[in-house]
C-alpha cells in the first residue's frame, strides 16, 4: 500500500507540474500591471498612456498603473522597462525614440532592438508643415523652390535635437538637397511661439498644437505629413498630393515589454490593446487629443521600428546629428 501511495503521489505531482504553466498563462494577469511612460506628465505620451491604462484596466479586471519615468529623452524609462522581470507586469509606451536613440546616442545603457519586445502599435499624432506669413510660399513646391533660390537664407525651428520636429525638415533637406538652417528650441511649443513671432521661417509640428494658430492666420499651413487630409485641416493638402511620396512623418506610439516576456503574454496584451484602440469611447477620447488610433500585430510594430531606423539613419549621418 505504501508503494501504491507513493506511485499515486508521483503521478499527481507530475500532472501538477505539467499543468502549472498552462494554468499560470490562463490566469494572467493576476495582479497590477505597471505601464512606464518615459516622458514628462502632460505631454502626448503621458496623455495617450493614461487613456490606454484606464481602458486596459476596465477590460482585464486588473489595475494598469501609469508610472511616469521621464529622463534622457525617453531612454531612462525604456531602460527601466528593459531591465524589469519579463513576466508581463511591466510594459512601456514608446514614441519613435525606440527607433532613433541608437542612431543619436553613442552609448546607451540598454539595446532598444534586443532588450525590448514589441507588443502593439497604439496611435499616432499627425504633423503639419507651417511657415510664417511673411514667407512667400503657398505650397510645399513653392517652399522648395524658394529654398533653392536662397541657400542658407531660410531657417526652421525644432523642439530639440533628434526630435521629429528636427528630423522631418532634415529629411526634406536630404530628399531635395536643400540648405536650410536649424534653430533648436527647448520644446516644440516654444518653437511654435518662435514661428508666430517671426523668429524662424518654418516648422514641422504636431497638427493639434498648430490648428488654432493656423485658423487665426498667424502661421500658414503648406502640407500635412500624413496619408490623408486631416478633418481638423480639410483644406491643407498632403505631401503625397503635392508630389512628395516619401515625406510622410508622424509621431507614433507603441507598447513594449522586456524581451524575454513569454509569447502567450505578448499575444494577450496585443489582443487587449487592439480591442482598446478600436473601442468607440477610446476613439472619441483620442480624437479630442488629436491622436489617430492604430492597431496591428507585434510583428507590424517591430517592422515599423526597424523601417523608421533605416529611413532616418542616412539623414542623421548626413547631417551629423548627435544627441550626446
């Protein structure tokens, strides 16, 4: 009997070991999830992240807590996420910094491409190219012609080295072989104020930030850098409509996890995020903040990270841009 009891015990124990991983996977999530937001509170990353955190909490029945960890142009928060336990209970929301940082910094304390795993795209903010009313250009073609006739005379503002507001004009310069001078500001909001005040000639900026100034006639919009026209700026043509196929640039956002996070957890988070981004109430809230929702597989997000890095590598090298 003792021998039979031992056999039964071993069989039960083995069964428990075999079933345990499946049970744990099905139980995920069973506690609070931390969502690291790597930029300061009040900015677009923070706004998008908190909206997503709230919606995910409703869907999964567990708290998703937004944790602001700004610093080092977003790299501090992403580094923290990369070193967290790969159990699905720490995720991070990133902007294009995940693609661009390896190109801009000579040394990082983490590898954005190896230490973090894409989960899902979340959304994007579309950009618009605006000029001061004194600039005699009514279209993107006019602006390029003006820049060619006056090399080094026009200048553009940006929200800082390596930001989208910096790299978008540099991409245009690279594509069209233009000489336009860069004037960096400490934030895109300050650059927009500089444009309104006539301190700079042109700026690529998030459309929601510029709509009021455009409508008031303080700046002139020449093109939106998106696949289609914006409902907030229906009369402003896209770059593609004006014959510029490769000049579409947005500020996109996507969720990541530590690289060794199990695939079944990545898939669960991907499904929940896609569900959140297609919910009617979320779409309304995002639209109010000027965010266009995005969905897709982890592979789709991973491909975007790689393609954006490849697209801007040449631009950054040609312009000799370094953030450190």
